């Protein structure tokens, strides 16, 4: 196993469970980007920001609190503690599963042979099967002047010593929006610039519009449909030149313009492993490469760059190695975005349905009409259900609102099993819960929602 992120370590454990003798090579920290510099650290900082935000409006709940302040240093310390605890947990799970972990930089030198360089020494590992799970890194354009100090990526942003007075976020995708909300919520003047016509352009248009509105509501200046020509540093600040000629000045610029597969320097070219023009390894639905007994999973294959997809690809590869039939399908992959409010989605969106010429019916239910959401004081957003008009099958569910990321598993199962609206709405949901909004939105497909 080459790489110990959410794809690699999960694949290693599953392979061991299936009776394989497993060795995992990791050059940095177990858990990969997700645990150390991505999913988990951002969720910790979001929790801190949300707690601070709630403390500022406790009066709405009949609670009086004075002199509320945010200590960013303590938030970072808490984040580091959580990351360390989870990293230790991964190490324990691998040890319990009898997976041998080798620290060092691995490189494929021949089919079934990997050299590992560690602290000036080199060793070789031989194996019948190999899984590449080397992940990805932030994409950086030379014209943006990345220096790791004033012009940074998400890697550095999660270890700021203090909240920057002003922050320019380049890119309005998932990472850019999440970090924009975090730092705006902690007092930074944030500007988001994106070349696309809106933020979160891959989401349903209604969802993108809702998050664009929320960014502005929380004080973020958003400039869409704008290209940044270059970024320079002047007197300790960053200056971004837009294609319109306008200049934007901030203390720091955060680059969030995508990620690039870590496929260089691991021996792919020498072995003749097929990669696409983006440097991502080409695999089939069993996660096999064009080289016998060589598999690849996660961000390095670029299918869907999500931790949970990497994990499932790892499980698929492990079963393939064990001789069991397991194939990947990406038809029902849930997405979770931790913005304010949260976003979650599965299946196709309304724009995609139109592109495919699919005749659909749509039902929406606002959280403003949810008793639980009202009691929580979080009523922004809605649930949107998209169904095939001819079959009544649910083909997409899109949520923006409180607890959206925890509501998406049920819709994911519905999309995966081709459940109809009628089947979904005959399932009783507990009251009062946010999950009731799922049923209400599904009922709204046929104009039968009770509470709107």
C-alpha cells in the first residue's frame, strides 16, 4: 500500500481482514490530507467559529453572556489535539489489523517491487499486489505568486497564528467557500473571487444561489465571473490584478483553485502506467490500472476527489485483490459542504436534468416551515427533491440548511436503490426533526406537502 490517507489505510485494513499480508508505506502522517490538512481540521475550526457566532446571539435564546471573544490560538490548539487523537486512532487500527507500517518515501521500481527511502537509508518491499493511494495537493498557478506566507493554500491557512485582518480567497469552490465562512465569522474582511458565474458552480443552481446570498449576508464580498491576472506582494500585503483592471489588496491571499494528483516521482512512467492529461492514473471499475496486479485509488485517480470515495475505492480494490467481485459506481455519491448553512447533495441537479433532456418534477420544502429548525434558530435553506416525471424515481436530492450533511445518507440510499417518491413518502419520520423536511419536499413533488 503506497499512501496512508483515507483511501490507503482503509484499503489496508480491509485487505488484512480478507486474509492478506499488508504493508503500508507513508512518507508523512497517517490519515493523509483529510485528517491532517483538510476535512477534520476545517471541521474543528468551523465548530469554533459556529460556537463564537452562537455566543454572540445567545440573547435570542434567553441567555445573557457578556464580553464574548474568540481566541484563535486556542482554536488551533484544539484542532491540533483532535487531529493527533484521530491520527493515533488510525495507527491503532492498523496495528490491531496487523498491518505493517513503514515510514518513508515509496517508489515503484518494477511490478511488485517498491523501494522505500527513509532518513538516508533505502529498503525494498516485494508484494504480489500493490495499491497506489498517494493522494493530491493544492493546485498552484505560477502567476499567483505562491510563497507559503502571504500567498498560501489551505495547507497554511489551517495553521494561521492569528486571524488575518483581510483575506482574498481565490476560488469559490468547496474549500474556498468553507474557509471564507470560517475567517469571515472570526472577524476577517474576506473577498472571494471566482472566474465562474457563481460560487459552488457544480451544485444545483438553487443551492449555489443560496450560498452566494449567505456569503454576502455574512459580510463576504463576492466577485464572480472575474479573472485574476496575477498576484504580487507589495509592502507585506498582496495585490491582485483583475482582468477588469481593478486591484484588490489584502493581508493574505488564499489559493483554492483545485487540486493535482500526486503521481510524479513514484515510478509510473518507468512501469508504463497509463495516466490522463491531468496526471491522474487511469483505472477501471475494479480500480485496476493497465499493469497487472497494480491498483490505484483516491485523489490520484481523480474520479471524485472526496475522502469517502477514496475509502470506498480502497475497499473495492481490496476485494478485487482477494478475488471477490466488487465494482465501483459513482451514480450515488453524496457530497457534503460545511458552509453556513451546510450543503449536501446526491444524484443529478436541475441543470444536469435539463442538459440530459430529462423530464423531471421538483419538490421543495423550506426550513422556515420546520418546527425543529425554528426551535434551533436556524431556518435558512431548503430541501429540493428531483424526480423523473415518467417513473417517479428520485434522481437527485439537494439540501442547503441546518444539519444538511447529516441528512444526506437517507436520500443517498433512495437514489442508489432507485426509490420512487411514493416509496420514500410512506416511511414515517420522527417529529420534530429536521429529517421531516425530506418527506415534505418529496411530497411537494406532487403538490402534497402538508406544511407549505
